[in-house]
């Protein structure tokens, strides 16, 4: 038997990533929890079942495997509780469903992950929720958009395509003065680089698919809430019937153990490449809040403790055809959605098509890079091939 229990609170975060979510009572002497495939739970007696005292009741409502991951995230986030969803998008939609009802007004950042915007249009609006988008740079002036029926503000900082930083403490202050919940899609910073609960966020979301899992092989979402939001979130999660399979939960727990060392490398390489890109004559602007030149740098420096591997850059005087030639010339950067895995990725981004509260008027072409764990010099050499391909006729 292991000698100590879950006394992780006094350790530094890197140590807690190793010790948390490993309850000894459910898996005896093994380092990792068992992968429990379960629907039915067998009870010892009618008393055990009907007294409501059993720890586990049914596979959908939690197993030792799912509880280990929920407990780890609750601990890391300093939250009252955590629920798991089958994708990051399901985490965004469930968090919103738990925070509003028909007749309410909900504010969503204009820089939000586009499928979250689609959920609002396809589900919240037809349900009778009044959805309004706001400029991500609004800060405390969000006060002027609050109405008597506003129930929630959905933030994402920085936006995962356009990288605007939000003044979360100012938004929280305005919202809490009127008893409005503040939600955050914290996928970019992860719990390691932005302390959601410490900054007053009520409900914080991770697309676990990204850095928690870290290996591009699982879809997963996590939602952690403070005391104020937890009981309603837990009820709605149970009512919706969400459950995540044990193999995927196991891979997320495994990914969590190395998340800090991976992020340190993602951050170092992303910073090196951001500075290198910034010095290129073909590049108009690099979008990475950790860079001093970024318009959101002051907020990033005040509130965050690190930056991940996701950044954008604008190619100057460039046609779409030339930007596509840049992408097609790359070998190490895969062309594909998602990010947060060990490998580098590139996508072409055009925010003009979906913005409603703000306009995106960069004259150049926006590319998004996920800087993976390859050698940074090899990634630079790969991008050189992209720059060389810009000679393609317009
Ligand atoms: C990827 C992503 C999501 C959705 O996660 P999935 O697991 O792909 O559904 C949500 N928010 C942000 C910011 C993302 O990057």
C-alpha cells in the first residue's frame, strides 16, 4: 500500500500534476488507476443500494477511472467540482446550457471558437436565449451591455484564431456586481498558465483534446466550477447523460502527468519562432500575447504565467493563392484542425466570415501555427520553404 493519501495541496503545481488524482482506495498499490469498463454496478444488498450511501451507482454517473481525472482537475483548478464531456465543444455547450434558460440574455466574445458560436445560433437562439456578441477588448465597459436578464458572460482569452486578450478581472467585477456568471474557455492557457478560479471565473472549460491529452488521439472536454456554479452544472451534466469512455479518460490522465514539461517546450519553441517570424520582411504582424509587441501583452503579463504553442501571423501583400502555396510547401507542419498535440500544425484562417460585433480588417493573410515538440531549427527551416513559395504568381 502507498503510505500517503491525497495531501497534494501544499506542493508546487508540477508536483501536484504527478500526485493528484491517484486515490489509493480504488486501485491499491498500482501507480495508475484501472481502466474500468462499466455500465452496471452491483450492490451488496438492498440497504447498500436504497440507502443512497454507495459510492458508485451506475457507469454513466462515474467510475474510479473518471473520478480520478475529475478529482485531479478539481484539485488543479481549485474548483468545487469537475465534469467530463465527450469533446471540448460539448464542454462549451454544456457549460452554457447550465448557465442560462429561456428568456435570458447571454454575452459571448466575438473572438469565440467558431463552433461555440454555431451552438449558440443552432440551439440557444431557437430556445429563446438572447445571444449578443461583444468586442473581446471591451474590459470593464461590458457593464454597459448588461441587462436585468443577463445570466452569463462567455469569455475566451486569448481567442484561438485572432489572439485578443480579455481583461478578465474587469469583466468579472462588472458581472459579479449583478450576480452574473462568468464562463471561460481556458484551452489556450490551460490551468497551468491562467488560474481561472483565482481570477473570479465561475465556470472554466478545457478542450482536453488539446494539451491535457497532448497526443492528438482523444476527443475530450472538461468543465470545472466554483461553489456558486457547481450544483447546477452537475445537475445539467447528469440530466444530459454525458459520459466519457474509460480508455479516453485513462489517456487524458496519462497526458496530464507530462503536461507541464510539454508546455515548457511548446512555449520555448513558440517564443523562438514568434521572434523569428516577427523579423521576417514578409510578415506584417505576429499574434502571440507573450510577445512584447502584442496589443494584449500587458494583460497577459499581469494575469498569465506562461504561453502555449499556438500563435498566428499575418503575411503582408499576399494573395490567398500565395498563402496556400506557403502552406503546401511545408513538410513538418501538418495541415489540419485541432492543436495541443506533440506535432506542429498549420491552418489558414479568415475571421472576416464570422465576426459580428467587430470587424477583422488586417489587409494580409492570417495563418495559424501550432508549434509542436520538434526541434525549433527544423521548424524554422520548414517555414523557410513556405516563404520561398510566396513567389507564386498572385
Ligand atoms: C478545439 C477547441 C475547442 C473544441 O474542442 P474539441 O475537443 O475539438 O471539440 C473548444 N475551444 C477551443 C478554444 C478550442 O481550440
